């Protein structure tokens, strides 16, 4: 514990020196801010709708356990299978049992799966071959890296480096042109969707009343992953469950413009149970062209504890658009270096509850400037959350030595620098 300050300092200096990351992020920020501005100018109603979504999330978090149970029952009624798990270990175990050993798995982007390191577990313990099908996740999987943004996981990798990575995979030179890179990924991954034994996804929202899963994307890979294989496994956090379809639709409408700067995502999949038909004599049969099995794994992993905190529970309202990261001056400089799969100020809160408070020390990197709060569609007060988290970290013994010195000086001399009171008085201070 005593070396954490120096470790944080060393990691910061290393990140500042990484010009490649900063180049990639600078390009991404310029593109994102321009696109988001255009989208919001054409969708002026989103600001009010987003506040409505906040009210939905506030109510849903208060009823989180009940909504998860309601959603589980609705999924079972649709011939799906619902599993409520309390921690990462339980989640990995149940998914591994569903998937089996030596299977081919196609996986779409999922923050929750990253949170529990599901891919690594299935590769190591179940000896499965897992293919990340989201372009960004595919890039960092090939590079053996971790994501640096919750929406755009490979945002730190410039196109020149992507070309080198794809060239190694292809065994031939791939152009650094972005369209050529996307074309290669499309051709490489295409056949695996059909060959896969299992598809794994996350979810952007779940309607408890009907058990409907909402998956929002632009690439089309999530639709393939959830529709082509015979088994679909969805891993979703408790906080994603809202009461009904109309509530989930509002989340889906707000998300795209703030997440990627588009008016609406290319694909919004609504999944209610496995594929089915009643075309022959109105007899309902499950397992037609789509999956024969649907398993939804509802993950707690610290969320219920977060919901009990009078301040930090506000982090559960986050719809994971990731816009606050692009606006964060610290994130822009450090290029998503800190965090496992949750980043920035609000990411430090999520990290504390899902991976442990000792992993959330990057909360001390936040300057409290408030840009995240001003630009958050749900107006989450992230600086206030970070301040509360720092209080928790201090209680656990993670106190910066200089902060302790300043505190002692204030108590003894009435100022943080330790100037004697008599001297300060003689100087007219």
C-alpha cells in the first residue's frame, strides 16, 4: 500500500510519453465532438428525454432486485433460461457450464464480460476459441491489450498500428487505409458466425415486464453473434433492467448520439426468448432459424452494494455512452491508461465496486473540473462521486502523504503550508 503513490506517478509519466496513443485519441476526439454536435443539433429533444431516462434509472435502481427477478420470470415464460449470479466467479462458472469445452464462440462487445474477464476464463479453463467480433475488440484481442474506452475499446491504436496488426494476421501487407482495414476484418470474421457453437453478448437494456433484451450496435456483428449460433448467452448487469418496453426504448433513443455521434444506431435488436414459430397448425416450436437456447446471466458483482451508498449509487444511473471520457482533460492526456474496463471519474467508482477499492486509486487523477457533469446526458455529478469515493479510499488507508501533511498543518497552524501563525500575522496574512 505504501508504494501506490509512486506506482501511480510512474504510470502517469509513462502514459504521457506514449505519443502513439495520444495521436490516436486526438484524432478520435476531434471526430467524436464534431459528430456529436451535428447529431444533437438535429435532435434537440434528447436533452429532455435524457432527464426522463435519469428518472427511470433512479426508480429502477431502487427496485433493482425486484426488477431482476421479474425479468428472470418473464424470460423463463418465453422458454429462455435466466441465471442470477452475485459475483464474477459465479458468472464465469455458469457461462462455462453453458458453453462447454473446446467450443467455438463468437462474442460481441460487452463491458460486463470484460468486467469479469469472461473471454480469458473460457480460453484458459474451458479451452474454447473465442473470437471478438466487434472491430475494436478484435483489434485489441489480436494485440493482447486491454480496452481503453467503454464504447471504442481500441481508440488508443492509430490506423498505422492496426495495419501492422492485421498484416501479421493475414501474412501479407494490409493497407493503412481505414476502409481497407475494415474490409479485411469483415472478410476474416465472416465465416465464424455460422461455424460458431455459441454466441455471447451483453445488453444495453432489459425490459423486466417482457424479458426483452435490447442490443444496440452499428457494425452488425452483435446481430450475427446473437442470431446465427444455436446457443445465445447474454451477460448483463443488474442496473440495465428497467420496468417495461417503453422505458427501454427511451434508453435506446438517448444512447447513440452521445455514444458515437449518430442520429440512431444502425441496428437495435430486441430479443425475447429463443427463436420460435407457430406456422404449422399454430403449434409453438422453439429453435427455428435463430438460436435454440437463450441464457441470460444477470450479474450483481457489487452493484447491490453500490446501490446502498447514499452518494455513489448515482453511478448506477450511467447508460455507458462514454461521452464523458472524450470530454475529460485527464483522459485526453493519459489516453485511457487507468482502469480495467471502466475509465475516468465515474469509471473509478465502477472499478471500486466491481474489482475492489484498491484498484480504483486512479480516482485521485480526477481534477474535479466538472466537464463530465455538464456534458453527461443524465447529468450525473461525477466530481461529487469521486469526492465521496476518495473519502472511502482514505478510510481504507489510501491517503496521499502530502494530503496528510496539509491536513496536519491546517490543524496545527491554520494553513496547509505549516507557516507559524505568528509569522503569518506579522506578514498581514
